[in-house]
C-alpha cells in the first residue's frame, strides 16, 4: 500500500536512521522477509537489530511480540531471545479488522514470565480500557514490575476509536508512576499525537499504523512521519528526548543496552 515500507535488512536499518535523524529515540520493530512477508524469525530480528545498531548505536529497539495476526505464541516470542531492553506485550484478545488477535490471559502470563526472565521491560499495548485493567491485574500478581510503560493504541477497526475522550479516559486510568505513549491508527495518527503531546504523553508514529503524511499524500519514509510529529511537539512547547533521555524516562537506564 506504500512502496516506501521497508522489507530488507538494509532498508529497515536505513528507515531507523531516517527516523532517528528526525527525532525518534525508540524504534518499534517488525521485520519481513525480502519479499515482504511478515516474520517473527529470530535470526531475521537479529540481523535487523545488528544493522540498526551499526547505523544508530544509541537507539532503543522495541521489537514486536505481536507479529502478525494468526501467528502462534512460540513464533511471536522469538525476538525475546535476543534480550532487547523492551518489547511489546499485547494486553488482550480483540477483533482486529475481520480477524481475531488472540492474547489470552495464559498467553499473557507466558509472555510476562519470558520477559521477566530475560530482563525485558514490557510495553503494554492497550487497545481499549479493559486491556489496562488486565495489565494492572497481572502487575498486582507479580507478572510485571512498576513503573510500567503503556502504549495506548486507538483506531484499530474492532477496538476503541481514536478520539480524545477515549485517550483522556484511558490515560487517566494508568498508575501515576507509569509512562505512556499514544498511537493513532490511520488518518487519526497526528490528531491523536497532538492530543497526547498536549496531555504530557509520548508519541508513536510510523508505517505500522499509518502510511500518509496528509490527506492523499503517501509518506516517503517513516522519518517524514517522525519529522511531522516532532514539529507538532516543538510548536506545542514539548522537547524531543534523546535516546539517553528516553532510557531514563522509561526507566531502562539500568538495563544492558
Ligand atoms: Zn507493532
């Protein structure tokens, strides 16, 4: 749907560099085969992470454990074997377009245990309020430690809409010591980013969620989307964190890079 979506290892590393150059401090990473098929293959992740580190040694790399809808838990967990500082944890089962994105409580417990063993901080991906409640319940039972990091993802067809009222409600439902960012899917990407910036949250933008810079204008790189988000932040008086500052904000500073 956008020819600029990176497939190969070098294309992915170049996209990370473009994003870093425009202000990104964290790269959320999915990988693909050279022909574009999504994969959770550990060796492909290893190659991509090494290539990114070569171009941008200081970037925080946040691999996906969501993969693509329909992948098994074992398949999805592969990147956790590479000991990233942080990785995604999808906090509930929900409709994802015409499909079901399965994240049962037993699966969540397995994912949490693996991340705990490997010293990986979970970023809790929450697509509706119940996912926050599920994550907090797991934290109370010892599956995760505070302070927690959340990504409030709104606008997936089948889950909560991307509107400011929902964002405020969900951000208000987080523990006081938690950090969070917002992700608007599709054409809401920058509206939701602006709202999160005003509220004091952090922001995710990029091709996973949105391919357009504006109405009918395909972005020619992830860097262009980061540039737009950084410009909105600066206009609204928020500073852009360096990777070192982001490590401190996300409480990753004591973890091995
Ligand atoms: Zn993702």
